[in-house]
C-alpha cells in the first residue's frame, strides 16, 4: 500500500476522481440539487484550499490516485475511492492509515459525516452513529470512533 501526502499538483486528478464518483453514484441516487452542490463544492479553487487547510493523503499506484482522505481537528472528511477501484481494500487502507495518524496526534476519538451509501462501510470499521442530519434534501450521519 502506497500512501502519501497530497500536493497541489494532484488537484486535477482529485477533481476527476470525485466527479467520477458523483457521476457514477450520486447523480442517480441523490436529488438533482444535491448532485449540483457536490459538483460546485469540488471545483479547482475549493480542492486547492482544502489541500492547504487539511491534512490530505492519497492511496496511489502506477495508474495514479486510487483514493483520498483528509483529516483536520479530529474530523475525517472527504474519503473517496476511485469508482473503478471500490471493494479492493483501498478505503479500508485509507481509514486504517488515518486512524493511526490520529492516534499519533493523540486523538482519543475521531468523527466523520457519512452519506447513506457509506454508512455500512463505516459501521464495519467500528464507527457508531451519533446523530442523523438533514442535508441538501438527504439524510447523512454523524459517526464517531474511539481510538
């Protein structure tokens, strides 16, 4: 498993990865407004800002970036696996990495916001639903894990 810190040179590839996920998952399952918000939030300017404001890491191989995850102040944000690489252990590897990273930084628990489709994955990883929230015409879940 190869994981490294994301750089500004990765912005275009990250945008493509996220957009492909939205096109293949969210576009047909989420309300149109939610899909459009996701696309708008993941533009060049916002991803570049996120790289500078968060600790962002990527799982990669010779074909490029296969997954990304970011972390800030105990929050795991934006974990994405390239659509054609789902169910190959990349998400689990990224989450294991970020949990070890959080432990090194002395966090006792971490949290994340999960979409409905990802809830089962995070539950298997040991995360517990703390709250249901209405967001962009859909239900998301605030989940946390003690480290």
